[in-house]
């Protein structure tokens, strides 16, 4: 493969010397980052899938299914706080996400079957 100009969107195009087929190279890490951003927007902001992506709902679910297994790393800022907040976000069925935070950062979270 050799460099062969750019696409209309500015991506590098490559051409095979043997068969003259042209192709662009996808960067898997960028694709995954974009999928995770869309997933977080949908999860946190309750943004409708139609506003996030041009694909169907089932395609969005299939492409972002791996995001449910991402475990965020939470770092404390080390500054003592006067208040701690606990909140629950209910998802489908009996699933809910309990979030513990102070006025600055998230301190911890827990997946639970119910808020109690």
C-alpha cells in the first residue's frame, strides 16, 4: 500500500500497487473513543439515540454494548468535604447505579438491584 491522496473528508487514502484497490485506514482507538463518548452522552444526559447517531437503535446498542464493562477509575482529590451526596439512577428492570460524591468529585459508585 502506498499513500494515494486524501478523501473529501481529509482522511489519508492508500492504494495497493498490485491490484490498484484504494482504501482508508481506520484507527480502532479513535472509533472506540467515539463510541464511548456517544454511550456516556446517552447514559448520563438521557440524550435520545436519534440525536447521538445516524444509525438505528439496535446498531447503537450493538456497537456500544462493550461500554457496560468499562470500569471507571475514580481518583479522590484528597480534600476533606463537609457534605457527601448519595444518588441513585434507575435503569431498566431492577438495575440502578448508586453514586457517592462530594461537591467536587465522584467518590465511589455501586451497581445494585434496588436503591435500598
